[in-house]
């Protein structure tokens, strides 16, 4: 990406009549990162690109361009760790006839329960257990779809496989196995569409949007989220909580993509839509197999703070975390709290905001808490490592606890 990125930044900068120093000032950066990018530096953080895009008044995606892939210099342990799941998700094809399904009639109720149980494990950050169960779950779902060739039973089997694939896609996205995650997410959408179940399909689209955001495909993520919102938009009165939560969840995914793509007005409108859905739900609504989260006023408020963090407004994040009533734990008995995942993400945003407003101690307290309470989730968060590195730049000496956190994040060898 380096040559194309350097060309694009230089081209947009010159079109605006800016020097490198002026662009850096408008972007809230020192001139060093701008110079390094225009010199073809490969090591560029997405956060830096967001800042430069804002300084240039363009979308982040306008700066992105694909270059030749880097060679793989070391064996990836996940090629073996995920071997069985890869086989289950990407079965081979041949020109010969497919074998007829054998064995007893599938138990779809048991299949759904297995997906639900693993979803609970996923949201509790028990990734090792999920990884162990997913190959068996996907094979059972494949067998169920193969067994039924028509009617309601086939539609039900497709729905159950969609849910299982949605889980697999979200897990693989979390551990940054993006290509395999895309295969699972795409299959989840296709199965739910074939079954004629729009809400299950919308849930799968939400998973795809998250994957697209994490792979910097912001335009596509926003587009498919908004298009799906139009299809599943609930009635003004009388809609079920699942409908509001699914629609509101898509609004949050679209807003996340728009914010990262330097489209603040669109992000703000989508956040308002999510807030409207949250008010309609009233209290945190939980349905893991429907929309894969706990959605309500608390979740919507936490996600809104992400936009301020992306925009580089750390002071507003800190201020709102103290002043916004919805974000105070004492109100969660009435409103319902966030999911573990959303709560962890919020605390990680707070850590980043604290270090950038000069309070490295509070930032480290947040990281230490996450390392202790959600270690499997924590070690997969690239922004946690970035935040930790920023903390260490402000500290001359590191405590034993800090070194343990850094080791867990892979910052220390």
C-alpha cells in the first residue's frame, strides 16, 4: 500500500495547496508522520490515516490503495490451530456426485442449543471452548441442511446453520482470521436469505459489517448496513424488541463505518437512529441468536463515545464518561447493563482517552482491569497494545504489573 498511499496523500495535499507542515497542523499531528507516509513508510496506523483524511477533508477510503502483498516469513500457528474449522467451513468440491446424507434425522433443537451455548461462551470471552466446539457445530449444521431438501424443515435447518456460521464469523473476526471469517459471514447471510428470514439475515449482515470495518472496507460496511436497515425497519408502534434491537444494531455498525471514513454528519445521523431504537427498547434487550449483543440505551451511549475517540476528541470522551447518566453503573439496575464485550470496548476507549489527556495512571488501571477480567479478549485488541505503548512513553520505569500486561499484549517478547 505504501507507494499508492504516498501518492494519494501527496496528490490531495497539493490539490489543497498545503505544505506538509500545514497538513500536519490541520490533522492534529506532528509533521513526522506526514513526511514518513509520503516517503513510502509501510508502518502506518489506521488512526493516523483517519487524522490525515480529516485534515484533507476526504474520506479515509480515498487514501487507501492496495499494493503487492508482503511475503510470509514465518509459519502461522493458526494454520494448524484452525485446521478442523477451516475444513468444516470450506468443504471441498469435485465433479463427482455428492454423497447422500446418512444417519439419523438431525435434532434441530439440539443444534440451536449448541449454537446458543457457544454464543454465551463467546460473549464471556471463553474463546478456547468456542474454538474447540465450532468444527463439530458447523459439521452438524451442514449435515442438517443436507438431510432436508425442502419444506419448513429445510428452512429451519438453513436458519440454524446461518446462526452457527454467524458465530463462527464473529469469532474468526475477533481473532483476526479475516478471510475465513468472510467465508463464514457470507454463508450466514446466504442461508438466512434462502430461508426467507430477514431478521436472521440482518443479524448476519451485522457480523459482516463488523468484519468489513476491521478490514478498512468502510464504504461497503456503511452501504450494506443502511440497505439492510431499510428492509427490516420496524413499525413506529408495536414492533417487537428483537426488531428494534436488530435495526438499532445495524445503525451502530453503519455509524462506526461512517465515523472511521471521515463522514461525521452521516455517523451522527446514524447514531441518532440507534438512540431512537434504544429508547424504543427502553431497557437492555438480550437475544444472542437474534442480534448477537445486548442492545439498549447503555450500549448506544457507549458506542457514541467511539466516534469522539476516532475524531481525536479524547477530552469529550473523558467528560461524557463522568457526566452522562446512562454511562454510570448506578443507573444500570434500571436501564440494564452492556454486554461484556461492549463494556470491555468502552473501558478500552476510556484507557486511550485517559492517556491522551495526560492521565497515564488511570489509563493503566483500565488496561490492568481488562487484562485481569477478560484476558482472552484483551490480547486480541491491537488498540490495547497501542495504548500501552503510549503509556510507557510517559513512564520512566515500569512496574511488574505493567510488564505482565505488556507481555500479554505481545509488546514485550
